[in-house]
């Protein structure tokens, strides 16, 4: 059944479309700024623990990229890393590794509290704005897209209106809310600046992905980790990209 096109009131874009869009932008900016303000100051890691973690990262990078080294360079790096892994030069202080942390101490739960605050700052504004849209603009068809779409987009673009035969190009008010919720991030970056937005995302990722707890409660001991890495290096098979490079070049282009 073919349904004729709807005649939309031009005032809809002033009284429904623009208010929803402006509210979404303002709420997103307010949420980003509040989230930035409530972020705790990052705690500085002890330099010995940072050095320990970075040395292990260096060993793993060597294992992943050893194919770009010649045989002589590989042997030299391998001997150096194995000697350091079998010593305690890059260990963090053993006394601090053996300290037991109280899991019920509130000072140790900063990452959990920060994550909980971030989830609340995402949940509360979205719930309020969605309730506002549902209460004042429920059932509104507010716009028609200027390009054709398949019927698979109907459930996404016409949420909240019971019109199975309506052209899929029409968009309901609640669907416009969800589209704005998912698609306004470039607008936030444009208004706030990409540097501020990237800094906020970086801080959130640091809170969610802390440094591995080597030697601490619940984490592996440093001596066992270093010993395992040394054993992995001893059995590592080296295949350099420079091996028989002339023969492979001649074979390919001859």
C-alpha cells in the first residue's frame, strides 16, 4: 500500500527539531565540563615501578619487532635483555612490593569512584532529556530526509510512531534524539576544541586502564615475570627480513 507524502508544518523545525538539537548540544557540553571537573588529579607512579613496567614493554617490543634486525643486532639485543632479566637491576623496591594494601581503604578506590561518577554523568542527563522529549514531543514526525533509505532503517528512524506504511525517510522526535545522542560528538569537538576532547578521553582511558600491578596484591611477582620473559627470549627464533633479500628481489623482478 502506497501512502502519500505527509505535509509537515514548517514550524516543527523551530518548535521541535531545533529545541531537541540545542538541548542535546548544551547537555553534552555541560556533561563534558562537569566530568572534566570531577576527574581526580592523576597520581604519579613511583619511578622505579614505571621503569620496571617500561623495561618489560621494551622486551615485548623486541619480541614483536625482532624481524627488522640483522642477525648480529638480534644476538646483541638478546644477550643484553637476557642478562638484565636475570638480574634485579630493573626491579622495583622489594619492600614496597611486599606491602599489603587494604582493599577496603577508600583511598585505593579512586578509579572505581571515578568510573561510577562518569557512569552517573552519562546516565542522568540522558534519562532526563529522553523523558523530556517523550513527554513534550511524543509521536511527532519532525522531518523528512532528502535521500532514500531501505526499510531496514525504519525501526531506527520512526521509533515511537505506529505507522507501518509510512515512508522510511520520515524521522520521529525520539529517533532524532537517539541520532543526536550518537552523532553529536564531532560537534562537541568542534565547539570545545579537539585537544580538550582528546584530553578528556585520554584521562578516562587512563582511569579505566591503570598500569599493570606487577608485584602488588593480586598481581604477579616481578622476579617471576622477568624469569618468564628471559626464558621466552632464549627460545625465540629469529627470522630477519634481510635474509636472502637479494635473491628474493632478483626472483621477483627477473
